[in-house]
């Protein structure tokens, strides 16, 4: 498809290292408007050398708190990812879905575990 919209992660974060939540947020902020507008978007991980879950949680995981799962699946595609990174992405997505399905219970459990400092 010649008119598909592709976002190259390395161009967005200006690095092959995808390790910070701040960079993940930048990627999220580039993706979310397309999903909100109902436009298909492809994100390419070409050139990414290091990828961690904190980045993916911020970039993609939080989308599950904003959009229904079927909308994300319909509009967001990922390509050029190593097999082990695809497994990591699946774990991030599965955890995000569980979290956002019952956010108050997860937040309560977290506060009980680490203490309520607010």
C-alpha cells in the first residue's frame, strides 16, 4: 500500500536505543492522533538496537487506557521487529490490557505494597 503512514521509531526518538519512558511518550504522542482519527498507522522498528519494556509501556501499552483493544488492533501495525522484541511487545500489551481492565484494583494493590505517599 503506497499511501500507508509509517512512523520510523528511530526517526522519532533520534536514536536506535528505545529505553526511556520519555522517548516512549514521544512515540505514543505520534501514534495516538492517528488512532483517535481512525487512520491506520504502521510503526517500524527498523534500526532499533535496544528495546525495553518501559519504552513499550509508554509508547504502546498506555494506548489500551485510551482506546478499545479492537480499535488498536484494527489501526496499529508493527513491523521490522526482532522475534524476541515481538514477544516483549506481546507481554507489554497483555499486561496493559489486564491493568486497564481493572485499574483501581491494581492501583490499590500497588499503594498497599509500596505505601501511599500521596
